[in-house]
C-alpha cells in the first residue's frame, strides 16, 4: 500500500512537472500575415537616420518611400523579391540636405503598410555672454 501511494504521488508529480514546463504557443493570426518588420532610429551623427527592414519571405516586394509634409516624394525604392536572397535591408539616410519639417517613411508590401513619421528641427544658436571678465592693468 505504501509503495502504491509513493508510485501514485511520483506519477502525479511527473505529470504536473511536464504540464507546467511545456511551452504554450500563442496563435497570433496577424503575425502570420506580416510580410516584413521595420525599425527606424537616429544614428550617432545628428544628420543621419537608420532604417532597418527584415523580410519574412524573400519573394515579397517591398516599396519604400520618403514623403515630405507637402506630399512630395523625396525618395523611392522597390526592394526586389523573387531572385533576391537577402531578407534584410539596412540603410542610413543623410537628412542634412532636407529643410526643417515633418517627414514620413512609408513602407508597403501587399496588404501590410507601416509609416514612420519624424520631425527635423535645427536648434537656434544663442550667443553666450561670458559670466566673468578678467581685466589686466
């Protein structure tokens, strides 16, 4: 009787351990339909901006467009699909030639569309008066 209780307790413990430690996979149907993921961040140089894309399938075409606040297309590129084996795209954009204002990177592929908006501002230069003067006689 004692051994059967120990055996039953051991079996219960093993079953509980296996059920708790087994991973549960979330089923997110939106992530299965995604064609790409994108990230945008400033570079170490204040005039530059990084854009990183990762394609989930090599055959997908991705359209990349930079648009000004007036609706003008400043940059456009199509990242090829079928024969491209590269699934990652990293580009540093120089914003030094652009005027101050709002800009948007629009990235589209199939039904997926993402926009990254940013604002360029040139800080005003202020004359700094010395707080201390030294006079020599």
